[in-house]
C-alpha cells in the first residue's frame, strides 16, 4: 500500500514525539537509579547508562520474575552495581538468566565488571596485592572478571557494554547492536 505524503509526514512527527518521550524517560529513570543504587563514580555512571542503552536498543528484557507452568522463573539481564559478593564489593555483577526448557531449570551466566580508573586503582603495592587476591578469590568461586580502564569506558562505553552483554548472553559481539560512534569530551 502506498501511503499519502501527509500520512508519512505525520508518522515522522510521531516518531519525533516518541523519541523525545523515551529519551526523557531514560534520563529520568537512569538519574534516579544512580541515586537509588548508590552509583557515585562517573565511570560507573557512564558504564551503567551504556549497559542500559545496549539492553534497551536490543530489546533485551530486564531481569523480571515470570510464571511459567506454575513455576516462577527469573528471566532477562540483571545489572547490579556495587554488588557485595562474600567479603568483597564489586563495581558490577551483570547476569543473564534464561530457562533450559529441556532440563526445566534456571540457567545463568554472569560476569563481574571492574572499572579501573588510574586515579583509584593499582596505586600502591599493597592495593595491587589486594586486588589480585580478590580476583583470585572470586575466580575460585566461579566468577569471570572483566577489568576496563577509565579511558576504555569514557572513549568507547557502548563497545564495552556490548562486550559485557554479549558475553553474558553467549552471543557474538556482532549480534548486539551499537549506537553510532560516541565522542566523549573530558572535563577540562
């Protein structure tokens, strides 16, 4: 069916209204989550927003309980900032939950994500030893750990987020859409 030019113009107007609404909603929700989830580090704020953005544009479900055949399952992608694991606090624990229908069981794949700004990480020998010990302890508990530099996060936040989400979903990076190149301007 060929649409009238007026209809096409109006549909473009609708997309502008929807885009503006969704943009405002994303900004308000994410800013509120920074406060609610105690995300104070600018690096962690950038990464959290990028993770949410990549999750959203790829229509990846947030981790929500779903009832299927009388059982409640957790499905979707969980992004947990400032997660306490044992005696440690990690910057992020990102987990994808799904159901193995053959085995009728919950499955998950997680990664710990650390944002390593030179300003805060690996400053002294003692701090380096602590971080390496912590990584070994967490790996022995079965966790994978991804470390990203501050520069990686500020220069290519969507690429970092895409890598994290692709890993938890067990898919190739190319499957996860990424917005156009972001030019990050550092504060002067």
